[in-house]
C-alpha cells in the first residue's frame, strides 16, 4: 500500500510540474513563440494567412505568423549569402524539401531566423 501511495505522489508531482511548465511557456513566450497560436496553425487543414507571399504556402505563412514573424518581412528574393547561411545550418537536402513545400519545424525556423534578420 505504501508503494502505491508513493507512485501516485510521484505521478502527481510530475503532473503538477508539467502544468506549471505549460503555464510558464504560455506566459513567457520563449523566442517570441505564442504556443496558443502555433498549435491551431499546425493542426489547421485549411490555414488562413493575412498575406500572400509569392514563395510560401499558406500553411508556411500561418506557421510564421504564429511564431511572431510577419510573412511580409520574409524576402521575396534570397541572396547568395542567405542561401549559404540556411544551407550551412539545415543542409542542402532539407532546404530543397522546404523549397518544395514542406513545413519547417519550429527549431528550424528559430535556427535560420538569423540568416534573414527577421
């Protein structure tokens, strides 16, 4: 009986820590990411964007908006320096997939954000 109490106590503590962590992430918004906007943007099958960027899909625009990047600020022309920077961070294969329409992950967006001065 003592073991069961300890197991439930540990589960309760873990649950409490997770709830607090989620609350902190929602309030602090690390890296400018608003978790309350990104989840609907990822799960939405028909995303809506406030801007029609010529080289981004609507879902890519929606994801960028949800992490605090205005799609209008994303350049319509990529300089060789920007392409070299993103390729050195993500690799040529991943860049080609993103250019073909795959959605970059949050980590990828944060990693390449510095290449574009957004």
